[in-house]
C-alpha cells in the first residue's frame, strides 16, 4: 500500500475522531471521551502517522527535514504529548483542537514533498540537537494553543458569555499550570538546541557557527521565554501578560525555523 493511501487513511481517521470529540465537547463530555476507549483509538492514526514520518524523514538513508516534514512531525509530537498527558490532566477539549490540524499535517509530506537532506546524521550531537529542537517546537506549539484558549476564556468570562466548547475546557488555573510547565520544559530544550548548535556547529552542519537571522530569531525567542518565566516566578505574571509573552516568543521561534524554511524551500526553491 502506497504512502499516499496510508496518509489518506490516517487523515480520515483523524477527521472522524475530531468530529466525535467536537460533538462530545458540545455535550460537555470531551474529557470523559478522551479518557475512555475513544481516547485510545487516537493512537491508531498516531501510530500510522509516525510510520509515515519514519518513511519520509529517514528516506534514502539520510534525514529529510523539509518544511512539510517538519510541520507534520511537530503536530505528531504534539498529539503524542496529549496522548500521554490525558491520563494526568483533563485535556480532552484541547486534544480535540489538535486533531483537525493532524488531519491536514499528515497529508503535507505526501502531496507536497520537498527535499532538505541533512548531513552528519549519524552523530550523537546531531541526533540530540534535532530531538531537542523538535520537542521544543512541539511543546511551544501546545503552549501557544493553551495561551490563546486562556485568552479567549478570560475574555468571554468578562462578558458573561462562554460557549459550550470553552466551558468544557479545564479550569483556568489548570490551564495556566500546564502552560508554564510546558514553557519551562520547552525553554530547557530550546536552550539545549541553541547551545548544541553553537558548540557543535561544525560536527552537526559541517561549517563554523554563524550568527545569521535564524540564530538571531532563535535567541530573541529564548530571551522572550526567559523573561516570561522570570516574571512569572518573581512577579506572578499570568493571564493576558503571560499570553502576550507566550505568543510573541512563539512567533519569533516560527521565524527562526519554519520562516527560514518557507523562504528557502517555497520562495527560493533551495
């Protein structure tokens, strides 16, 4: 069976599960569904998605981290984190928001394949660098989703109107606790990514470390999240302040990695 057909099957499965979760959310049963048998069914397209990523990312004996592969990998890791976290936190409603994204992301590498082969892929430093980078992006993707939802819930509460979908989300304090835990772990991973890229640049990329726009945006993002964590720890920053800093840091992170890939691969065709 071809990868295109498998991707269509995984996408359809994500779509069916997303519809089921959205309907459950509307009834206020999203978390119950997530922790039950239906929640386990999510693992079927997740495993299929992971198999496709193995085929696409590790094609021809190398590592192909093109923009479409990277997007698909980030969404897959995000779902994987939710698949584990649902046993500890009431996040059924949050998982429902990611499933439609996964239905699209799993198709991207098959219908819009691009090549971005990386060298020196057998080195431990390379594997550590890429693993830390992808996990950091996934955690910050979840964090920004949480931040946007927190902003929406707070805004609606002030107007005394809260849609049923938002009513089914975890309490704000739980959302904020999860937000800062993910930002904290993501910050450590981002630190390791930037440090390993600078120290082992020649081993990983085959050339000396250069301070270019990608590195600049990466360090700006690191600085934004550092200030946010310090502000939360010492001054109790939360709510809209935390949301603004989280979204700002994520935007700079997108510019550092996916923005660069978009320009090189889509616009310049490199």
